[in-house]
C-alpha cells in the first residue's frame, strides 16, 4: 500500500507561506500563494475563507506557557468546532466522511480556516486553566445529534 505524499506537500506549502508572512506588518497572501493554496485545497479553501469572512477572528484557548492550545471555529448553524494548531483533525462530519472516509479532501474548512487565521494573525487569545482545557477537549468529542 502506498502512502500519499499530498499531506506532506500541503504542510510544507503552509509552513513556507507562514514563514514568509511571519515578520510582515501587513499579513496577507500573495496572488501566487492563493493559487498554490487553491491547487492544494480546491473548494475547501473557498469554504475556509467563507468561515473567516463570517467570523474574522478566531478564539484560541491556551494554558500557561502555551503548553496546550485549542482553536475554536464556528461552523454552520453557529456550531463550534475545536481543533489543535497544525494538526489535521476535526470532529466535524465533513472531516469524518471526506477526509478520513472517502479520502476526497486533504482537510476540512475548519482546520484550514484555523491555519489561515494563525498565519494571518486573526486570533484572539484566551488563557485558561488545565481543568478548563480538559472541559473544552472533552466537549470536542461529545456526540453530534
């Protein structure tokens, strides 16, 4: 069984863009970067930008010394999804079916929106205790009814 190299290529692309933008005052993608991102993510990129258009800043919850971090993204019907920075996992149904099941997409709009918000510094940070972090983490895996 061969392992896809696409996630590695996509992660490399995101890291290179992040490195270029990190020290800039005006944090924005170049046209070339947008084309590369669209080539890698397709329609998921558009959906991620739609999330960020509706919710321009994302909430980050972090414990002391940033040892544990969760990013909160609002999805359809204002449902909140929490993802880990730079980890390709989301508890949403699209991730379960399109990424894990069909392997039709590299990621979901929530994970990509979180990564874009981090790159463009469109975040609001909230410090929380370990217990609060564990409560948020537990809520990620409660059943979707």
